[in-house]
């Protein structure tokens, strides 16, 4: 990897925000659902806003709030959050070509606003030769703001919304992330880890319902599938 310095410009920030804007529509219904659920379990708006803005994870919020109630499951909530967040450990090495070459404060700010869809968009930007980390902040910020708007609207509109279990709105964020991943699969070989991860996660979720271990199982399966793929057919041999 070239040691050329990574830029951090306003132009790239705006370009990232514009690129992410259509995709951010997916975070509105997801935030809406989180706001509704937070209201339903009795959280104040201040508590809800704090969770939305700092935790910044709809998956964690929904899993934790699903079991919320007296006594508050503090230990279980922390463990659940850690399990779900373990996948983020893979983000750092993949984003290192940008993050390693910007000041630490910019690095921390970028990571605070980085979510699943922005991460996928930034990986695609890096693969295309992008070398401006302002793009990362632009994509992350627009998602974060839209997420807060959706969550706040859900909280205050909870009395007007009656979402039944299995309502299509619950699948909005997942569908958006799948669509983002499709853009990352440039070659047929890129689909192998994705398929392995999805199948494994579905199987583990069916075998062990009611917990978050399927997330780590899917991550592990995807990593192993990718390693085996590259060992059997190295990228240089396939033109990847």
C-alpha cells in the first residue's frame, strides 16, 4: 500500500454526504422503531436520545430493550452489546489505510459516526482508489443525523404508531445493508464469504434462538470462507 498521505477535505465530506443521502432513508424506519420501543418500555426522551446518539446501534437497542424491565438487566445488556459489537473489530484493520494516516482526533471522530452502511460505502470508496478520509466523515455524519431524526420521531409518535410483530418496517435497515453489500461484490468470488456468513447465521439463529451468537457465528464463517477462498484461489491468480 502506498504511503501517500490521506487527505481530509470538505469537498470529500460533501461528496460522501451526497452519496449516502439516498441510503440514509433506511435508517429512518429503523430509528423510528427504536424510538417507539424505547417509549414503550418507559425510557425518557433524554435517555432515548443519549442511547441513540452515543450507542448508535439499532440492533443493540432492539435486542436489549426486548428484555427491558424491572430489574434492569444491566449485566445481560452489557454482554449482549459486547457480543453484537465484536464484529466491529474487523472494521479497524480494513479501514487502517485511511485511519492510520490521519490525526488521532479525526480518527476518533470518524469512528464515532461510522455505522454498518457507511462502513460498506467507505470500503467501496477505498477499493476504487479514494484517498480522502473526509468521505468517511461525510457518510457517517449524514447517517447519524438521519438516525437521530428517525429515533426522535418514533419516540414522540409512539402513541400514533401501532407496529405489529413482523411488520415490514423492521426489515428496512437489513434490506438496505444487503443492497449496499451487493455493490461491494465486484467478482463472483466476493460473494462466497457473504453467502457462507448468511447461511451460518441463519442456522445458528434457528438452533439457538433468543440470543446474539448467530452474529459472531456468521462473522467467523465469513472470515474462514474468505481465507479458504484466497488460499485455494489467490487474488493474483483470478485478477482480483
